[in-house]
């Protein structure tokens, strides 16, 4: 017979393992990923080249075609570079086709693993766009701040932008 304290420990451990397994089960992860940023359009990136330079390396994710949210356009060629030191850089051009008070493209970049499970998020807003059809440079270098754990970079398989404008 198993002592009472041991049964409680085994029961808690089994429940924790079962809960962890449900979190990474295929299908479940993508459903939870879709609900984390509701009401915003998801735009998936194409993974580019992995560049290694000594102990440091980078992964580049590119959005090759124009994307639209509301009156705003994110032009093809936009890229997010994740570095092994935990820093990130965003390079893009955006425009608006109609505004009277200035449009802003709001973006949440969701870093996902192979199963679509979210590993972390970065947020950025474009410059305020007042002139119709003018291409605004939108760069965000999360600079000297570490924005995500370098340990998860090897787990990042895809990046999606959840956007509104």
C-alpha cells in the first residue's frame, strides 16, 4: 500500500505532467495561439536564412508580399531579425490610403514553436501616417534591451504578426 503523502505527491505530479502534455499537443497549441490576440489579423512570415557569426547567430523572418489592415498597407520585404543575444530588429515600409487624423499600424509579433505554440511576443507601432500613399519607414530596434530569452531562439520556428490599423 502506498502511504497517503506519497499518493498525494504522485497525484500532483501526474496532473502536472498531463497538463503539460495537453499544452503541447498538436491542435491544442494552435487553437490557443489563435485566441491570444483576438480581433487582429494574423500574418505569417516566411523564415529566411539563419546567419552564424562566431558564437552569435541570427534568424530572419520576411513578409514577402504586401499586407493590408484597415486603410494601411505593410509593403512586401518587411523583416524581423532575431539575434542569439536576445535582441530584435524590425524593418518595414507602411502607408495609409485614407486618414484625417493619422493612422498607426499596431503590431504584435508572436514567436511560435514547431507546433504553433506561442513562446513570446514583441510589440511595435508604426509612425503616425498623415499623408495618403506616402511610404513611411518603420524601424524598431529593440536596441540594447534584451527582448526575449536567448534560450528560446533555437525553439522559434515561425513568427506571425497580429495587426490592426
